[in-house]
């Protein structure tokens, strides 16, 4: 326990609108526990005006921020991404020294998460990780996620299959908890906006057919936007309403933003939003007719609305998916065909009664309970995984 209090200190890393929306309900549960002292370390895109300065949302929600770490470079290159990790590590080393948590909570697979994981490892701070054991072969996120899994001491997985995968990586089963994806908690616990309230908040009228587009750089490619041509070609031909949300702060993100704005300037009924808070975004998923892009939200959260999703290209390759996903290669003709299928009444009707494999809205309770009760004296030293090889050949 921390020296100044008998409460357990839980530190939480958040770098962007995306992970904060997933963390909201675990943070609420932790903040409500009398045996927990909660502290947030805020960095990356949260502090960038170009990405909406979303630290203000955290401030409005009232969560205690222990440190704000300026680290995000705006160079829009992979070199900038690498340097961002280094700058973040320097700031986090000081921040974690000033307010040293008993457990540090990380989530998902953003490259920035390598910085707090490395700092905490050097400082012998036990780590918990959310959403390990998943697969997304088309992004460096996949390698980041696996690295975080091996560095972490407690795991919260989104699906039973992901739990088995984490255990297969050598993690002791008692450390690995199937919690479900915490973003699904929003859909069960947060009051979503009805159509008229959503239109008022967005400042537009939602007309049918309305498609939400969420497209991010494909960071496994040397040219992270090599698949974008096909998407924008197909969307230029689509004649319904189109709503874009900004991409992640990855290499090539600024070029995508410029291309999106150029499309919106010449295409009617096209709207671009820099940042949407979690409730507004989930409410939008409930109201649009389809989603298109390569975002994990199309895989994980859209299924709770039985929303047709066209998943384009390789970014989400290998991730578990529900029947609402229509996979399309990054070719304009295939995307166009998939879009027509997704908007058909027959396809939408076929999704009635489907289940979301990523959870039922109880993740936050599991995460907060385990973090508050996990035996601190057992966390740092991991038992080696048993060998299954029956014989070893020597050369």
C-alpha cells in the first residue's frame, strides 16, 4: 500500500479518446471504492488541440489526474511515433516516482502504451492489462498488445478465446480474468441519446441511408495509407449521408485528415467530427444504417446494435468477429458491393437476435474488484510456463 494511506493506489494510463471511452466505467467503479486511491496519468493525443484536447473531458468527469505528460510529436511519421515513446518514458519516470501506484492499469494496444509499460517494469510496479489475447495482424498494435501481455501481471480479456490465448503465451491462469470489453459497459450503463437528441448534439439531421466511417492508418505497411485510395474511391460514389470521425494519431494520420476534409468539401451530405465523446459515439452507432472502415469499434461495439459493418483491408485481420461484419479487401469494387449488401433490408434483418462476443456490460465490476483485491506480494514474480516438448534435439 502507499505510505500515506491504507488505501491501494491504482494508477491508470490514458492516451486518447478511444481508450478513455473504454476506461470510463472501470474508472467509475474504482473511484467509488473506499479501499482504492485512484490516479490518472494523461498523455498523448489527450493533450493535443489537433485531436480535440480531450483531457477536458476527463476533467469534466472529475477523475483525479496525477500527471499530464506532453509527448505527442506532430510529424506524422513512424520516426515521430518512435520519438513519442521516448519522450513519454522520460515524463512517466518522473510522474510515477512522484505518485507511485501499487498497480498500474494499461489498456489495449496503442504504441504509446510501451512507454508506461517500460517505465513500470524498471520501477518494479505491477501492471494490469485490458484486452490482451486479441489479434489484429494489419497493425503494429498486434505486437504491442502481445508485448504488454508479457509485461503485465494481471490480465482482463474481452472473450474466452482471448483468455485461452493469453494463457497459451505462458501466463498463469490465476492471473487471467475473462471480463469482457469494458466499452460494452457504456451500452448497458450509460444513457444513450435518442435520435432527436443526437441530431441536436451533432448539429445535423440524420437522413437515411447514413453511414459512419472510421478509418485509421494501417501501420504494418510502409505506406500506412496504401489502402485508403480504395476506400475514398468507393465513398465518393456512395450517394447517401456520410459521417467521418478523425483517425488515430498514427503515422499518416494527418494525411488522412486532409483527404477526409477534401472529400467533405466537394461531396454533399458529408460531415467530419474531430472528436465525439463516448456516449455520442455509441448513440451514433445505434442510429446509423451501417459503418465502414477499419476501426476496432466496428468489430467490438457495433455488434451490440446488430449494426452492419464493412471491415475494409487488413488492419483487423484475425480479430474475432460477429455475423454483422462484412469483410472486404481494399479494392473499390469490392467495397462498393459490400456497402450495397450492408444497406440492404435483407441483410439487416438477418442480424436480428445476434449476440456480441465481446461481453454483456459487466467488465468494469470485474476489473475493479480484481484490482482492489489482487495479492500484491504475488504479482511481480511469475512462474515459468511448463515445457510441453517431450524431447529436445541437440545439433
